[in-house]
């Protein structure tokens, strides 16, 4: 895996960031978002690209997230009820759908802002926001802030993890170490965030 990622790292930065942006779009779509590990993709991009690709990575993540969430929002606005009672709605589950709507009714734009930090909900909240007829302008503003905060967090975690990898003996792969340490650190942050906003 490390050798394959190293070969990926030799690709042009523009191409890598384009692929990362597409991954972020899929990560923001319900059902697909569960299958596409957006957080791992960001950490891999940091590990492969290094510090010099930080701004490009940040831009690709934010743009991809906003594109995917906007598509979900507009789908919810136009076909919310139909999707909810379709096979897609069955796959998502009425309990999750109701939980997303309840979360939005309680927290509004604030919940859209923290949606990237809530696994599974990050893909469902935009769809629910569209179905609840939230203003797209308000949604986009909150989503942009949330995407920027999420991208910044993972870039910071990835940079720290890459630095830690450089200090370890045996010259471990910086890409694998970045993803491994980054996922552990991010798991703690995401668990605390989920507890704070969904339980606390």
C-alpha cells in the first residue's frame, strides 16, 4: 500500500487535488458518504503531498464538500418526501432521517456548521435541510464555515502526524503514519464533538 501511495504522490498536484475534490463530493452524498472515507482521503493527501500542498488540499476539500452538500440540499428541497419514502429512504432508515430533522430543528444553522464532524449525519443533514426548506443562502454560509473548519482540522492533524512519523526510528512510511496517527487523533475529536452536539 505504501508503494502504491508513493506512486500516487508522484502524480501532478492538480490531478491529485481534482481526485480529492471528487472524493469529497461522494463523501457528502447519503449512502455513498458511508462508503467513501473522506477523512482518510484528506490524511492521505497530506501524507503524499506534504506541507507544500496544504492550500491546494484545503481548497479541494472545501470545494468538494460544498458541491456534494449543495447537491444533497437541492435533492432534499425538490424530492425530500419522495426520497424519504423510497428505497433510498429505507436504506437510510426512518430513525436516522427523523433524527437528522430533529437535530436541525433544534440547532438550525449551527448543526449544519458542525455537520462535517458528525459521521453519517454529515451526509444526511444537507438532505434534511433541503426538505425542511432552510434558506439555501443560510445553508451555504454555515456549510462553508463547517467545511473550512473540518478541512483545517484534518490538515493540522495530518501535518502533526507526518511530523511524528519523521521522528520515529526505522523511517516508517510518512503516508501510512500520517493516516494512522491522524485517524486516531481525529477519532477522539469526532467522538467528543458527536457527544457534545447529539447527546449533551
